[in-house]
C-alpha cells in the first residue's frame, strides 16, 4: 500500500492518509463507501459485458447456421466449418486480450 500521497484536511493543511483518517473520520467513511460503490458498478459493467459477448457470439452462430441452411450444399459445409473456426479463433484472441488487460496472463 502506498501511503506517500498527500491530502488536504478541511483547513487546507497537507497530511498523510493516516493523519487524514484521524482528523477527518467522516471523509474516510465516505471514501470507503464510494470505493465500494464503484466496485459494485464495475461488477455490473463486467456482467453486462459478459452477457453482451455471449449474446453476440450466439447471434453470429445463428446467422452462420441460417446462411448455411439457405445455401446448403456439400461444398458450402467446408465454408461453414472454416467460418466457425475463424469465430473461435477470434473469441480466443478476444479472451486473451481481456486477460491481458486484467493482468491474468
């Protein structure tokens, strides 16, 4: 934990976070509650993002299936398989980018 950042109390005096907590306990409570609220909002966004990814993936698969059935023939089967492989590769690439962004790699 980095405690070197300086803050200003209500009187404008520079102080460390430890001093700030002692001098301004209401400020500390508000900061903690704001942080918890922000974490909750980030979790909601992550859930929405995951839902959107799943929905998008399924929409693409449904579209590929619909196109396949519209133009079904033997030589098109290979094209469908290649397209599905391409989607899977992009999903893997996207997942890797998310993990790198989150520091999980």
